[in-house]
C-alpha cells in the first residue's frame, strides 16, 4: 500500500444519501474537509478490470466494529495510478501519482502488464470517440508512458 498522508478517501461506488449525510456531519464535528469521502473518482471504475468490486478481488485495509475499508489490490492500484499519471502528465497532480507509482517499487516486468492494459483501454476509448485522433493519441501515450518508465527506473 501507499504510505502517505491524504486529505480524502476515494470511494468507487455510489454513496447512499443517509451515509453521505452522516459522513458530512462527522467531517463537520471533526474539522475535516466536507468532501473527505470523495465520490468524484467513481468514473475510474470504467477502466478497472472486470470483477474489481467483488470482495475476493479487494484487500481489507481496516476492519472496525462499524466499518470495513477495502482497497484495490496493488496490481489494480498500479493501473489506476498509471492512468492518472498519463492523464495528468505535465499538469498539477502528476507528481503525486508518479510518487505513488515509485512507492510500489515495481520491476520493469511488473510495469509492462499495467502499461499494456492502460494503453489498450485508453486507445479503445479514444478510438470510439475519434478514430482519426486515435493514432495521434497512441503516439502521445507511448511517449508519456516511456517518460514515466524512465523516471520510475532511473538509477
């Protein structure tokens, strides 16, 4: 898992209003940011491998009396971080995702499967929207992923 401070928790499933209200009240009572339970990343589920939400495909990171917190396994987290880094390349937020990717201490071999996955998913999405732009995006994406790989495996 990534070991760094964060100001929110990303939630990849819809949050029922009654739970959201309780968490908003908790945030107010504890002086937390109102959206510390972040549901804005829900669209990332579209890029995740099939079956990602099944309990057997998640990792329990905390279990209390009233709540169980599960995470995506490392292999899937790497894919999400690589997507985010590629999307934010040259923009604010890129370095956070790059740092997270570094913290996984991947081997070159471990990097290749997520790279292939991200490339395939990203280009399939672009191709559906703009067939002519897909070739340009493929070239851009390869350059971005090469740059990320270079930084990750620099001596």
